[in-house]
C-alpha cells in the first residue's frame, strides 16, 4: 500500500515554483540583448534630441555666445584698434549713466516706440479683421499689404525722407494747400519722431496683419454664427469673439513689435545726411548712440555696455507687455458670463 502526502494549501501552491523555473525568491534573468537591439534602444532615446539639436547649436553660436561675449567686453577697456585692455568692472556702465546723450537717446527710443508700436498693432488688427471678411479680391489685397515689407528699409527711408522734407517735401506741400504752416520735420523733436514712426508703421503693419489674419482664420466659424443669432453686430463679434480667441497671437505680435521698436536703427540713421540723429540729436536712438560709441569713437567697451542695457530694457518691457496682456485676458474671461449645465445663462 502506497502512502501519498496530503495536498498542500492553496497559498503554498502559489508560492511554490515549478521544477523548470528559477528558485523561489530570485529574479528571473533578463535575456541578453544583441548589439543591434541595444543600438535601437539608444536610437529611440537620442534621436529626438539630435533632430532638434541644430536649432540649439545655431542659437548658441549666433545668440548666446555674442550676448555673453558682449557682457565680457563691457567690463573691460576695449578699443577698436588697440583691442582688449584692462578690467574696469562697472566703470563703462557708470560712464553711460553719466552721459546726457544716453538719456536723450533713451527718451527718443521710447517716444518712437510708442508712436510706432501702438498704432501698428491696432491698424494691423483692423486690417486683419477686414481681410477676414467676404471681401471682393481678398487674395489680391492680402498680397498687396505685404509689399511694403518686401521693399528695402534703406529705400523706404530715402523715399519718406524726401516726403517729409522741410522745404520741398510732399507732405509740407499738401499742408500748404490747406492753409497749414510747414512743419520742420528735421528740426522739431516730436515731428521727427512722428516721421520716423510713420516709416516703421508703413513697413511693418502689413506683415503683422498677415500674422493676425492667419490666427483669425483658425477661429471656429460656428462661434460667429452663434453670436450672429444672439444679435451681435460685426464690431461686437470682432471685439468679443475674434480678439479673445487670437489673444496668444496678439501677445506674440506685441512682443515682436516691442523688440523691433526698441532696436530701430535704419530709419533714424538715414533720415538725414549726417546720420547722428539730428543736429541736436533730436531723434538719436539707443542703437544710433551705440553705433556712435563703437564705430565713431571706437570705444567698444562702452558700446558693449550700452548693448547690454538695451537688452535688459527689451526684456523688462517684453515682460511688462506679457503680464499686462495676460491680466487683460484674464479680466475679460472673468467678466464673460458663464453657462449652466442646462445651457441657459
């Protein structure tokens, strides 16, 4: 008679292993990967970074390195002919702050920036809204507003410089026909700022309008149909539907306009024959002041300090624009009445 052992409990059966499996309490050995499989794993991990690396390499070469090197030059005595001198710390920045021409250039830059960027964004919004409607010949109009952007800045400045001529300018001739005294565009400070801002607006408004138009075309059309059913006019639809929906694009246009407006150089440089910003530096901008320090006075250390101050100014104003735009957008969303689950206000 053969005796059989009693059956084991269920828990013991689960904990036991088969004779062919590994001993209890040990991890199963992973199969060894071939060289091709290991290469495939590294390819999956590293390929995305390699695909985007050209942008970062190029940005480091033409963006970060010049910025860092300019900061290095700004704390040294650096001549265009003699090269690097001794370390001077913040003396270059101190000399810039003590120069009255720097504060005049800063005032002129901010004035031209306000006169150009604010009307530029507003007119671009209006043009984009007009081109987004069922306008006859829309394609032709959309192409035509980009023509000023294609024209060379030097040609634009020379043409407008003659238009705003003090004696024989077309603008003063038109003012004389209606009985208004001629304006000294190259003498009066505010008049020169208006003339330069007009050049900037003429060249960049169409470009910004096309960017805003591309964003407007992505807005769902059923939103306009719902607003029209509710009795909203075209203007009300534009203000309450279009502008809130393209707010990120508007912020992008505002920031790029800020950067371009604070770095303006060609228009004030060619507005007269001398190129220093007027006889009394009425329209000398920071970039013109930087150019004068670096290439006329050959003081690259002080010019580098001005470049870094301009960089910090652009960053500060861009952050202020971003914060204000976000707060305005958040306020408009808070004031917009919500809807209940049943769909009624």
